[in-house]
C-alpha cells in the first residue's frame, strides 16, 4: 500500500515524543502531509512536541481511520529536518486556517519532516 493511501480525510492521530530524559508527551495531530514514499510532514507550534523532537528525533504516530471500529496505523518515525519557512509550511498554515481557524494557523510556525521507519496496523 502506498503511503498516501494510509490517511483518508476525516481521520485523526496522536504523536508521541519523549525528551532527552525519556519523559513522554502525546498530542493530537491532524493527518500528515505526504512528501514522498518515505517522508511525512506536520506543522508545529512552539510547544512540548517540537521541543522534545529537538532533543530526541524519534516519534510515534497513531492514526485512527474515520470508520467504525479500530482501523488505522502505527508509524515509527525519525525527524529528519525542521524548517521555519518554505512552501510546505505555507501549505500547512493554509490548510490549518481552513480546517481549524485563522488563530490555529497563526500558531503554526514550524514544519518538521519525518522518515517513516515502520508502518504497522493498528490492531
């Protein structure tokens, strides 16, 4: 299955990160932006999740598909790069304004790119 086919609209997910000391954080995130068959991107505000990724680039994303029951995926990720400008960030900010609000869009100041290390079914 292609990476772009894993995330139908209407689903949602949770990103789990840990800081350098191993203290875990979880946050609700939208579906990722598929860059290519090995790379996903999300927009971030200046919060605990991006701070953890700066200390420890490993993360996990649990995606719940928009269906009845327990359908979705568990992804193991490694952050490759973070940026404060560029086309992807602007695209994410635009989508956030449409889906959430202009205030939510204004809070998105960073984009992070992740290598997908592993994809496993939710169940």
